């Protein structure tokens, strides 16, 4: 029986939640470190990145068991980035997903170390996965390191901070978000397709798709920071303005940001059509990303 998008998201989220709990729960480490790691991992995230990885795989093959370590690793890296993003030296946020941020629930040093632990453990998960071949492990670790490291997400974080309280162009804003948000989404799409056996030509079009999907995600994030419901978002509305962030609505106006988002959606759809998987879950997820309310 075909699952609805809501049913698919719920079932995959439950699976990822279970896997993450098993991976972290199995660690024999100082209790406060484990509690700090679990606190942020269990904070109610939607698991969109690992679900995207699985959906990309399922565009080509069934039985996504081979993707689980990569999906969990991706979510751990995303969670680490949020822990560090919330620190006083970065965005200085008190709440994340409706509860006190990690450094508020524990302390700054523990939060930093919990983030470090999640980052490094993610690569261990892939390296030890018996379902993956040595070539697959090397490829996935390389892709994930590129996406999350100095050429990817970390570069985006730096550019984002440098853009605070400055007037930047649309091209510069797209570069910030392609790196900060888009790189992990790109990894999800490319890693899933790689494990699923996509051709080189399909991978080329999927990289284009992932580029626009990352921008769709960020535009909607910026829009929700103005129009969203704090109860659903689990964080302050208007924090971008308080932190003097460069955003799509700030640059283009709210209506302009919505119009730009729809253009990105059109380009993402075109890329999926060229990859010959326009009828896959990735199309439904694109619409979900563009219309989400939290």
C-alpha cells in the first residue's frame, strides 16, 4: 500500500529516532556527555536530512537498510551544528525546538564537547558499518567530510557571521546558504543516490536538484522567521532581525522571497525530470520543504 507523505515522514522519523537512540545508547562514555548528546538528538527534530537520504536511495532501490548508518551520521552532524550554532559565541540562543539549548541545560563546555562527540562519532558509524563495502565507506566519509567541513557547512557558518549587519547581494546570500544549509542536504541526496546505484548522468542532475532544494529550505526558513508560529517553530520568531542576519525577506521583501522560492521549486522540479525520477518521493519532499510551517 502506498504511504501518504505524512505517513512516510512519520515512519522514517520513527526509524531514525530508534537508530540514533541505539547508536548513542550503546556508548560506554561519561554519563553527562551521553546525556548531553542525547538531549539534543532527542529534542524533536524532524529528521528531514536523513529522510531525504533514504528517499533518494528509494528513488532507485527498495530496502534502505544500507543507508541507516549514513542517515544517522548525517543527523548527528546536523545536531552538532545546531548545538554549536546556539552557543553564546555564535547565535546566543536560549531555546531550540521548544526547550532550553544544550549549553543552557548543561553548560558551555559540555555542550561544545557533546557537539564534538557527535561530529566525530558520525564518521565512526560509517567506517564500522558491515553493510557497506570499503569503497562505499571511503566515498561516503569523503562526501560527508566535504559537506560538513571547511569547504562546506563550516565555511557557510563563517560567511553567515561575516554577513551580519551588512548589505550583501542575492548571489552572496545564495553562496552563504548553499554552504551553510545546502551542503548537508546535497550530501543526503547524493549519498542516497550513490548507494542506490544512480548513473553518473543522473548524479549530475541530482546535484543541481540538491542545490535548489537547499535554497528552497533556507528561503522558507527565512520566511518562517517572520510569519511562523513560535509554538510550532520551537524558537523565537524574529531572531534573524535581532541577530542582524542577512535574509531573503530583508533583501527582497517578503513577497519577493516567496516569489524567489517558487522559482527555486520550478528549477528543482526540472532537475528531477532530467534525472528521470520526477515521480519519486523527492518531488513530494520538495513540495513539503517549500510549504513546511516549522
